[in-house]
């Protein structure tokens, strides 16, 4: 397994998958200290006041501060989404509203906002083969009593961009020669606002032999190959992840390249990035 150190955040190794009977809650409740709770409330109020006054930079700084103090709360994420909307950053706002739903699945405000912004549904921005990968991943996780991962359109777009770069620039690695997109984190930050607490990437490819490789049978085979590789399997079954995005690129002959991205958007003082050297 290759481990990359990303500064200024801290990198840790992949955790072992616990036995199913001993599996802890993958999304444990976070309990801030009384001081953290008070500071977060003050930051939220300051962010709200600044937003009302039109001071967007001040509002964003305070909303980010609140996210650090209460990382599993949807409230500061919603404020950051509203700020992005105010700035006309619709794509960023949509991503943040989806993050808020990860922590408050039935909250009406992000659901209403996504409808208002006409946010595309996952099935509108992915191919059937990308969707097949997501279904296979969640079927595998469910069979092991693991939480299902939420498909994320923007994460799929980031993954697809790397698959397309591998196809077009003739390389097969996590390190891209594309300017500004060298690492997984570089590519993530081009599409998302802020660092995640956990991110992992798997890659694979399959060539024409003797007909087009891109079909349902080979997609299922690629998924099984990921499961047969300890590092890739650890990413697929990681308890820390909330979202998944699959990006596939194919050429005219039907060869295909796949990038899988797994992400937990929760802000954290330290983060973990696992990059597997997909060698299928």
C-alpha cells in the first residue's frame, strides 16, 4: 500500500475491518464539550449576523469555525451553502446542501434548496455502468452489515475526470500529469470547498480482448478484483466513508478506466487519505 503525506493535515494508515459482530457504529455521535458547544453557537450566530449584513467573507469564516467545533451538525454546513448561493456558486452550494443531508437526512431546508436549484439527481449525471459499480459496492457492504454509501454526483464527476485523464494522457496511476490535478486531493479540491476528514481512491482498467471490454459482466469482474485486493477492499468496506463516486472513461475500442472515490466530508483537525495503486 502506498501512503501519501499531505500537509498540513495528518495522514494515518488504513484501519482494519472489524468482525461483523463487533462492528462499531460507523458514524458515532459527536459530543462537543460545553465550551465547544458554546463557541460553536457563538460562531453560528456571528455567521448568521454577517450573512444578513452581506459580509460574506466574515460569514464563511465563522461558519467554517462552527463546522470544526460541531463536525456532525448540519447547521454550519447549511450556512456555508447559503453563503455559496449568495455568491452565485451554485455547484458549491449544491455540494454543501448534499453534505448537510448526510447528517440530517430528512431536513427540509437542504431538500427544498436542492429542488429549488434544480440539482441533478445521481442517475442524471452517471452512466449505467457507473451506477452498476455503486450498486455492487452497496450490495457487498449490506451483505457484511455495513452502512450503504450515498452516491454523490460531484464526487462522480471528479472521479470521471481522472479516468478521462488516464485514458487521454496514457498513464495509469493516482498521480496525474494534468496541471493542477497531480494528487487525489488536488482533484478533490477542484470540485469541493474544504478538506474532507477521510478520502480514498481506487483505480483499475480493462482492455479490449477480443471484443469491447465495457459490459456488465466485466464491470462485475472489476468489482470482484477490487474485493480480492486487500487495500482496495479496505477502501470499499471502510466504515469511515459516507459518499461514493464512480467515474468511468472508455475509448472507441471499448477499453475502460475506472476511478472510485470514497469520502467523508466531515471537517476534522486531522484527515486520512488512502491511495491504492490499482494494478488490475
